[in-house]
C-alpha cells in the first residue's frame, strides 16, 4: 500500500503541477479559450494511461506460466529503467520546466486548438504512461492487490488535491524537499521491483542461483503475512532472496542514490524555481 501511495502521490503531483502551469499561463495571458483543448488533451492522456494499465493486467492473465514470468520480468526491468530516467530528468529539467511549457503553449497557439490539445496530451502522457507501467510492476512485487489499490487511489486523490490547492495558492509546500524525499523513496521501490524481475528471470533459468539464498525466513515469516507484505511493499523485501537478487538490489541503490543525492542543493533550487 505504501509503495503504490508514494508512486501515485509523486507522479500525480508532477502531472498536476504541469497541468497547473499550462492552465495558469493561458489564463494569465488572456487565452481562456484554450482551456478546453488543454483539458481535452489531459483527459485523453489519462485515458491512455488507464488503458495501458488495463492492457498490462489483462495480457498477463492470458499468458502461460512461462510467458507470464517473461512478461513480468521484462516489464519490471523496463519500469525500473523508466523510473530511474524520470527522477533524474525531474532533477535536471525542473528549473526550466515552466519556461519550456510556456514556450510550447505559445508555439502551439499558432497551430490552433488541436495543437494545444496535443501539447497538453504529451506533457501529461509521459508521466501517466510511466506511472502505469511502474505501478503494474509494483503490484506484482507487492502481491496484495487490494491494499495496493487503496494506496494508489489515496495517492492520486491527495496529489490532485495538493495540485489544486497549490494552483489556488491555498497551501505552501517545500517542493524541493518533497521531490527529493519521494525521489529517494521511488528509487528504493524501484530496487525492489528490479529484485523481483531478477527472481523471475532466475525462475525461467535465464539467470543462475535461484536456490542460492542469502536468507530464507519463510519458516517464521510466511510470504502472505502482514509483516512480509509491508516490507515487500516498502523496501522490496522478499522472504526468500537469492544472492543474485541481493547483488542487483544493493548495486542499483548504490549506483543510483549516490549521483541522485549529489549536489542536493542545486537540485532543490531547480525544483523550487519550477514551482
């Protein structure tokens, strides 16, 4: 539940801020007639993201056991790659995000309402499609679909609420700290998803060491227990973790967290400027 809540809150707020920037700019420049195309593009992007999530869920249920393992392992690795790119992109591009979006609106205005709708669509679709794939992979890691769904709904609801309140200037949030903390949390969740993907490839026989465990605590902590579900949903803990899973998990954290947290002050200034 916690991992899907974090994913939905972080990605939902990013999308909400992007929409807020677009809406505020067209209103400020006296082009309120462009609001309808913007919302049309946003709606289409959200629909496409939901459709991708439904497609992934449906496709996985139609596969053979081996096909499902291939699908789950591959989608996990792709999701980790995308979320890693995403957190670094946000860190790098935040300073110029507002000006970039304003420039796109100005150029799109010359092409008419359809061009504006396309601009809004791609601005939101990038966040939505990445989120759909990552949440699907995280659902596979967590296992408990009901609690993960609750976390997803709560995270999205809070993201939309915060985005609206920020747009209305009703609340103030230290966005630099928010994105730094949630970025670290996403990286930890991604490490767990990567470990799950490695496990699937080991089950397929594509990678060695499926039965060479660092630990096997199922004797006193069953996979279906509350503690195992909580740990699995937050830090990607597995009651039976192989040495290869542990190696990929720890290596990913070191390789990604160190550069992500470097120059933290500069990153914070960039995000603050974007807000």
